[in-house]
């Protein structure tokens, strides 16, 4: 098989370069399928062939009244017109009989092929097609009139109700002789630049021989009557012949439409020079056709579209190999030249060799985007993101403020948490290299604060001045790391390190969310029959105020049992009733409302389940797509509002969100600026460097692991990262918060990724059967800035925020934690440990790595996760920063256990390992899986951003 134009290039040393340049320039492999291109909103990308809308018009009514009627259409998938139902079928993968393709090839081989036809109208096109036929003038005139006849199009509108009966249906839903009066909804789904192709097929009695014609117009022309959507037409295919048994011409028409809908055939036929090239493209299609044996499947069944389309680069690779005679690896390299290597050098990770050189480059790179960082936020989606992240940030600030107050015995508290979050977060959003990052207190940093305070208390040190010097040293160490471009070490943070850290933080977050609810239940215990705690009695006083009479009474006045004990069971007589009768409620359960615990659990699970359901409603088939997207974007906000509504409806005294109402430090008697020494000796300012070194490692790992996750290629960020600039901002803010006695802040993984997830951009134009295109993240600074400004103002919003129940917020935290844990690939491999082999999914990883090796890799990750959890929960938590750094060392040691190819599939390769992988040793499916279109669960390219938790 030869590609179009092969003869011109055979035995030429330029084969590989020419074809690879065509690929890189966007000439292949196929059209841009649905939706706007990835160049939207400043994104860079290559132009591709436009999407092709194909319509099949069938000639019906012979011999009485001939008419053209639209019976099918294709973009990516086939839609059949169901006449009796008055609608289009659901998009499905087309299936063809092999004879239809063979008959089509024979008809085209003997028919008329016009490439680069210069016709400017349908009349000129028809005249050129029939001029080559040996027909009498009378038959030629009849054929021309028939081809110029306007077809009946099925235009389905939103308010259309199908009529009963074919005749009524035709009158109601087809455009026959008048132009369409309303907007075709399909037009809105097609991307700009889309073109049309018309396929005309049918049986004609006055033809003695079959008539086949294939036309490619040099310049696309609007042939308005032919297609229901008014688009410039690029291709025209005519398949007519005498009546035959069966529906052979209908099936040939479908075969032609399916061919034109195939991206690789379309790419080839757009560049065909003659009939030989056209037939070669058809033969290439036939070589890749998969046949189903008769009797093993239902011919009437329709195959639904796949969730993700396979890569067209694989098919181009095989054709490049046939054309140029290249080896498989060389052809793949030519076809994927600019996609090679996960660790391809990027501007953010290139060493300059100068002090602060990386920081200067980050500032220069981000300065040109600064105006757009605010203009790009002018979108309704940003409003949803602000509400969602604001509530998460406020709850996080309250949670950590309370924990910090307990850990420091009141030296810091909720007010410092609010003020620090607002000041540090807003400053970071204005100055940072990655403004999508949300700063917050994190669990590991809180553990370090607790240990630092315990050390100060045990040695009679003044905590805040000692903490100030630790912060000064940490800021100094971080500035040294910025100056020496130490952020380049993030290249060694592979999935192994990221998943270990993220899984740990996710589990901590879920553990704390459930723990908060258990503490709430202990505060409002559930009363059980016969429980010792179930005691609330009404005590009555005798004359003179002395207790002389105890009475036990039932609730109903008609049935009173007086036993001279002066005690009334409160389960029969409520405390208010007891007071009205002059008694005094006494007992451990008098002021307990048993319903609060159950109702808090109800709010907890309601907010969690509703947030999960609303988030996934966009994948449902119910409701219009605009409504589904709104539910998905506002999922957490809607869940919180629903929980607040339930709480207000029942009116139970559930625990509510508490915010400080006075603007003053938590510790009485201290000002906002911390004294450098206080009661501490001078040498402590030098000794503080030792704990500061450990904290610097923790800050670097926590900040940079989050930064690596946020800036992964699958999120398609266009404005670049700023690893050096972000660390510089954290160092400056560390100095500021230490001087003010505020908590220390680094990137919060969970809220940052939730922030990104709320700003996902998806293509509006999606052809039927195609999933929405992920275009990237709406990169801007305004949402984070507004969130932190609102956080600072929240001190004055206590009258409004006090109505939000805490169980609802705990449920949202649980949702974020579960989403985080389920999104990492480590959990998918964990499922393989418990899954019988026969039930395991067909994953690319399992095709190339033995299952025992997969389990070994997963077991090592699980052991590291368990060790991190144990260290975090013991007094040895002071070495926790070193253990995080140790994850990189463990990953490096795995090179002695696993081969480079196994690590390539199981994880990622470190920079040095990539040099040990020969290109010829890679399978094409791995080379081409990096374009983001692979439907593989094992290639580490999540279709939705991971959400990972960074709290204690």
C-alpha cells in the first residue's frame, strides 16, 4: 500500500523529514474532532484539517415519485434517521458489511474521479459529473434535473413533537421546498471552519449501468440544498444504478460516508493526486477493518461511542513505516517527534548557572501574562469557584485555628488563622508564579508547630520570639534554595513520590473529618433505652425550700403516679414542663437533645453524597447539558445550601460555624509585632537554625510537591509554572507571618487542586456522541485574590456564617478527601491486589509488566505510606520532613529492583533513566499514548485533576 504521492518520494532520503514536517505542521493525522481548537484563549497549537459533516441523501420513491431524502449523517459517529419515531438515533459506531466496501471500490475504480474540481455551484458540479456519461440528451436532462432537486432534510428542533404517521411526519419535520426558517441546533455543535460532504445514493430505473463519481472541490463551496447544515462543501460522492435486490446502493452510500468520516482516510484523500491514491487510501482502510463473525452478535445492535477515541498517531506511524521503510521505532519517532519524553526540558526547569537566575527568568516569563491574569477571570465560572473555595478556605482556617490554639495553649488561635490566611494568601496570589495555588496551614506544618511549642514550654522559653527566629532562619534557607536554583530538583519527584505524599494527606484528611463527627457525637450522646446516662428527673422542693418530696409522674395528667420521692422522670415530663410545675430538672441528660447526633450524621452524609452526585451529574443523560454543567460547577455550593436548608427547616441546635468577632490577638497582653528576644537568651537566635533546617526541608517538599502536581502536563496550563518565584514568595511570607505571630503557610494541595478543578474549561461545541473536550484551566489571579479578601472580611460576617452547620462542612471535607484518594493511580493498583485475575480490566500496564511485579511495586508504596503514617503519629514526627525526602531515595533505589522499562510503565523515569531506554525498545502504544487520547487506566494521565488533601 502506498500513501498519496509516494511515487514522488520513493528512494529519497527526505521521506522521514517531509512526512514528519507535515505532521508537525498540522497536516495530519486527521481533522480536529469537535469543539474549538486548543488554541482558544491564547493556547498554542497546530492547525488541523477541519471537521467534516457528512450527509447521506437517498433517492426514494421509484418508480412513482422520485425524491431525495436525508437518511443518515456522520461527524465522528453515525446517526440514522428513525422516520417512524421522528428523530435521529443516538450516535453509534457504524458497522458495515464487507461487500458494500468492495462494491464501492469497484464502482469508484470504474467511475468518475474529479480532484481539485473548480466548480462554483451545484449546477456546475452536476454538469461536470454527468458530462462524462454516455447518456442520451433526454436522459442527461432528466438526470441533471433529478440531481438539482432539493432534498428533504430532517430538522429536529427543541419544541418538536413527532406526529403520527409518515405523511404527517414529512409535513411536520422536513424542509421540502422552502428554506429553513429556524436555527438548526446541530450548527451550534460544529466548530468554526467545519466543512460538508454530500453522499447521494439510490436506484434509478432508466440507468442501464451503475454511475459512480467522487469529487473533491479545490475550494469548498456552499451547495445549500444538499446538506441540512449550511456549510461549504469539500466532497461530493454520487452512487446511482439500476434497481437491484436488497439495498446495495444504500449500503454503498453508508460505506462512502463512513470512509469520509474516518480521519486517516480523510487525511489521505485530501492530498490524493489521482485515482490510484484514492484507491490506495481505501485499501489502507480495508486493511484495518475488524470483522465480526456472523451469528456471534446482533446485527441490529448499535455499538455506543467509546469514552475516549484512540490516537490517530498510531495509524500514521504504520503508514510512515510502509512509505519510508523505517523501523517501527524510527517511524514512531518521526510521527511523535515533539511528544517524546515526559521529562523534556522546559523553560521553568532549565538551569541558568547564575545566582537567582531562575527567579529572574520566572519573573520575566510571568510578567507578560499579568494583565491577562485579571482579564481572563471575567467569566461566570469564576464566581462559582470563588464561592466554593471561599467556604473551603474559611472552614480550613477555623479548623486549623482551633487546632493551633490547642497546640499552643492560646498563643495563637482562630483570629490569627483568619488574618494570616487573608494576608499571606492575597499577597501570594498577587506575586506568585502560579496564582492558582491556594496557601493554607497544612498538617505537617501544624505537627512541627506543636513540637516547637512543646520544646519551648518544657525548657521555659518564650515561644513566639523563639518561633520568630526559626521563621527568620527558614526564610534565609529558602532564599538560598532560590538563589541556587534548587527547585530544579523537582524533576526527581516522580509519581511514586507524589502519590505517597498525596495518599498520606488524603488519609489524614478523611481520618480527621470522621474524627470530628465522632467528637460531635460524644458531645451530643445518643440516648439508648436502659443506658446509665439516661437520667433526667424533676426535683420538687417541700415547704421552706427543703427537698421533702420526690414525685415520679407520667406525661399525661390523667395518669399520675405519686410516689413520695420528689422525683419525676424527664422522659415522661419534659424539663420545661418540670420548671412550669415548680420543679428543677436534675440529671446528666436533662440538657441533651438526642436528635442532634442523628441529625448531624444526616447532614454529614447528605452533604457528602450530594456533592458527589452533583459533581458527576454532568455525565448523566438527564437534563440539558447547560443545566448539568451548572450542577457540576456548583456541586459543593449546592450541597452546602441543601444542608443549611435542612438544618433551618428542622431547627435543631446543631453545632454551627464560629468566627471571631473581635480584631485582637488571641494571647492577652501581646501586640501584633513579636519581640525578637523577649525573655530568651541571645544564643537561642543561633540555635534556632537547627529546627529551622528541618522545617525548611518540610516547607520545600510540601510546597514543591504541590507545585509539581499543579503544573503537570495533563492540566494543559499555558502560562507556565514559577517554581523559583513561588518558593521566593513563601520565604518572604514566612518572614512576615513570623514577625506578626501568624501561622506559617505553604501550598495546600487539596484546596489548590479543587480550585483548579472548579476552573476547568471544556469545549462548547461537541458533535453528537463525542465527550466534551478538556481545553485546560482558566488561569487567572482574581479568584484566589477575592477568596482571601473575603476570608479577611469574614470576621465581620459572623451574623451570616453562624447559620452554616459544622457537620455540613465536615461532609464537604470528606468529599474532597474521598475524591482525592480515588483519583490517584496508586488506588487503582491497590484494587488489583483484591481483584481476581479474570475480573481485572484490560490495562496497558498488565500487557507489559507481570502482575507479580505490579503487586511488588504497589506493596512497596503501601509500606512507605504506612511508615509515614506511623512516624507522623508518634513523637518521632520531628523527622517527618526527612522521611518525605526519603521517598525520593526509595524511588531511586527501585532502579535496582525494577528494570527501566518496568519503571516506565509503573511510574515515570528519572532524568538519568531516560537515557537508558532505547527508542526502538518502546512499544508504539506507549510512544503515542502521551497525546492524551488513550483510553488507558495505566498511563498516568488522569482525565480529571487529582484532588489531594493537605491538612492534619
